């Protein structure tokens, strides 16, 4: 039974919101624009907290399935898998929300509006939050981000399952220590070529219903108060109809750190007028005073409140639960066996085999094995940041212990801590001698090294970082390099497992150990997945979503947002491991690369089919990530060396063959000029298809180059929008 028209589910949303606006006072409207929106008892509106997180599982709301960190899911190069992960996360989120609401709990992390995904471009390996992203490639980020949004928001014709939020808009990727005051200066070309495409895709293809504005300034304008970003680009050019939320306490930065305004009232007014509807923080508490000072009109608030309550209506918050199918998801789906098994599958697919001299997969008849390292038996490191609480977590040590038979002796030593260099005293940071002792007694050693979310992460969260959450260097921290060299010096085979969310300088390891496996932060079943790969139950087939430089000397200044010499698209120095690189336990052969048409005319509906034959010519079943890159051979402007424009993860049995097809659109052949316009211009385009990108380092590591064929484009065309 409804009391007010805005509660009547039979009425159109616009009519319900108009009714509600007539019943709210200006002070009540302002309060609803805070992330911790209070209840309005006289209207039957319960309190609602807009702040929720689900980066790789429902976070900070109790027990939930913990999937691999976002960068690990990106390494799987599997769009369908991302959609399935999002479906599971949204099931758990809905179940939790309704169970908490039934108990009268409307607190933090228990709502339906989620501040996920982080689609910033991981342009610099030092950035502490890079592991929250899908890597350095705009195309990969856009593709995976769209799938995640669709999975989170659902496909019901009447209701949103959750609200997803594309963040942080825009041009945001460190340094963490400067984020509250930094001005990211960027050219129009880099803005539209690198920093905006993923956001554009999530808005126009994914129909994401929320966008979070970043802390920093972009070209002089604070992102949460930027008319250029929020009004001109997001709403006017792209047609975004959802709501914008500020990053937490970012509006306060306008006067405290950016010095664009003088007071809270001025900061709140700047944000509201630019189109920031919701304030994570406290600045919008000053909106009533801003109204009194003439800085805002009540109509400005109506615009914001309309968008906010439309989201709540779309989520079914004021409708009978029986009308909302998502409200019927039982609480018991949380952390169920099926979801934990999916976490294991995702972890398996995220593993990237960086080196293998034939040691892997390990023999089944090992007499002994030594597991060594500070990340070998840590549960928390597997969860990374922004995570839920897993009821069951399998560390690499435990995964290996479960996998070996009773005839295999397992030795374990921590060896050293992740940080600190003391070797003596009552609280030593390392016990290298113990590691050497067991390495001598075992047939081989598995070293589990890397980082954790206290070393690389968000400012304020990564308390052990020397750079406010960012990495001060790319080397192994603490005594880990000394531990690695001491174990290798024993002379027995060594497998190195890297549990970390970003690139590390492991050139020494690449020269001296037999096998290297990048495990990222692999979630609650990470140890099981690692053991599955070590012993050949699965063939690792993940690919790097970021470049691993040889050293920090090859990376530009952190605060330089130009794309020159950044990421695989503009890299000048040969990396240690390239973007898109990864090995498996078998070998694939590509043949018969063909184009549906060898010559096309510029048009917005341009469509070219690309087909290749793929065969598993090795002895074991495995996945292969087929990658398509485009290189513009006659571009009129300085552009990327080549760009990923298609990928598909394929599973093939030994000896099996499959035809794989892609479709190239006009956008795939377009360029961004210096004014930021997207153009089709005549010329020759080289199309590469293979298991890697077409760079010299990939060819050197894999011993083969992608297949290539040329496509001719005639005519010219300006593509819109941008």
C-alpha cells in the first residue's frame, strides 16, 4: 500500500520523482546528496549509504567470495569470464543487501550502488593502485569493463540489479601522495586516445549508471568540479544520463589543496554546478549555506536529486520486494561452493607463465620439495585490497601440500619478511640460513616472493609504502633478492612464483631460475590454482595486461602524463616482458590469416572480417589467447606503434584445430589527431594475429611472430562522437 505518489510503482519514474521533489525541503535535498543520506521518516524514506565496493568480490561487508584482484582478472583476457564473475558478485551483493535491510542495517557497504570498476589506465608501474585496474591498454580495459558493468547491473527490463560506477574520471593514475593537489596536464590527443576511451565505452556500450570523479585536476580543472569533463564530455557529448559521485572528500580539496575556491560553500557550489550529484564526504553539508549566499539555486539541487532518486527507483528501493526478482536471491549464495570454484577457475586463468626451461609442470614422483618465501603462507596477501572476508583461503604452501602425495617430503621456510633488512636481534627480518638448509635437502625449491597491498596500494591504506602507496622502485623489497640468490646458489632447480599486482624488475631471476609464474593477488583459491599449474592439472595461459620494464630507468617521470615511451603502444625501450606475453605447456600454430576484404572505403559502418586457423601442435590441452593488433603504416600523426583491437581466449585439446574470427570496425582503423578528433584517413593498415603483440621482444621470447596481412583504406571520415 502506498502513501505518496512517489511510492507508487505503477507511475512513471519522472512522475514519481516530481512528486517527491515537491515534498522535500531544500535542507532535505542537500542531505540526500551526501553519501550517508539520512532517513526522512515523515515520507517513509529509509537511510541509505551510497558507499559500497566490489572490485573483485563484495568488499568490506563480511564473508564473501574473494576473486583474484582486478589486474589478475585482466590477465585472463577472457571477456565471458568477466561477465560471469560480475553475475556472481551481484548475486552476493543483492543477497547481502536485502538480508541486512531486513535487520534494519543500512550502514556502509550494505547498499546496491557499487563504486566499481576502476578503469584508469595503468600507465606507470609505480602507481600503487594499478592492481585495481585492468592494465595499460585502453581496448582491453574497455572490453573487460563493459562486461563487468553489464554483469553487475543485470539485464532486467525494469530494474537494475546493482549500480556500477566507472572510476576515477579522468586522467588519474598517481602519484598517490599528490592526488589531492595534482594537476594532470595532458594533450587532447592523449586525452581522447588513452585516458577517455574506456569511460566512453562503459557509458555508451555498458550503460554504466554512475561515474566517480577523481581527486586530481585535469588541465587545471578539479575533476569533481570540471565543466569540461562532467558537463561537456560526459553528459553533452556522450549522453550520460546517470549520476556523478565525487571521490571521497575530493570536493573539500577544491579549497584546501587545489586552491580553486576559498570556502566549503564555494567548493560545494562549484561541484554541483559542474554536475557532481553526490558527495562522498562532508562538503555538501554546506549546501544550505551556499543557497543562502546565492551561490546555488534550489533548481540546481533538483537536478542532482532527480538523478539520485532515479537510481534508487531503478534499483526497486521503493517498490514491493515481490516485484523485484533480484530481491529474491537467498543469502546462502554468499561464499557457496559454486562461487568458490569459480574463484579457483579465474585464478587458474589469471596465471601468466613468464619463463619455463622445461621444469614445469613438475614431476608427480618428487621425493621432496621446498616451499620458501614471505608470500608462501600468507592469506591476506591473496586477498589484496578492497576485498571481502573469505571463509576459506588456500595459500600456495597449503595448495602444494594438498596436491603432493604422502611420499613427497615438504619443507617450508619463510626465509624473510617482505620488508626490512635486519638479520639479527630478537625480531629478525630474515632467516636466510633456514631457507638454504631446506633448499639443500629438497629436489627443488618453489620460491613465493613479491609484494602485498600494504606495499602497493591506495594512499593511507598502504602503510608500509615509502611513497604514500606507490612503489619507490621496481625491485623485490626487503631481503627477497638476497633470499632468491641464496636459494639459487644451492644449485637445485628453482621455480619463482611472483605474488604481486604490478611489474617487478626480475631480470636477475629471468637469467638464473628455471621457471617464473606471475600469480598476481589470486584470491581465496589462489594456492589451489598455483598448485594446479605447477603440477600440470591446468596449463597456464594468462597474458600480461601490463609491460614489465627491465628497470625504472626505462620509465618516464611519474608526474609526466604524456604517453610518450609509456605502455606497449608507445614504448621505446625493449622490455623484460611485453604486454600480451605469456607461455603455456603446449605450442600453437597459426595459419591462413585472411581478410574478408583487402580494400575498404571509409565509413562509420565499416566492417572487415579477419579469420585465422589455430592448431594446438603440442601434447597437452591448453587455452590460447588469440590477439589481433592493428598498425597504421601511413598515419598523418604520430600514433601508437600498434594497438590491440581484438582478443579471444580459446581452449584446444592436443592436436585440435579451430577457426577464429574477428571483426574490425571503423574505430579499430581510426586515429586521434592533435585536436582530439577521431578520424578515418586513407592508407595501409597491417593486421597482426597471433599469441602475442608484434614487437621484437615478444618474437625473441616466443621464437615466433604473429601472422600479418595488409588492408587498404580509401577515403576519409570524421567519426562521432569524438
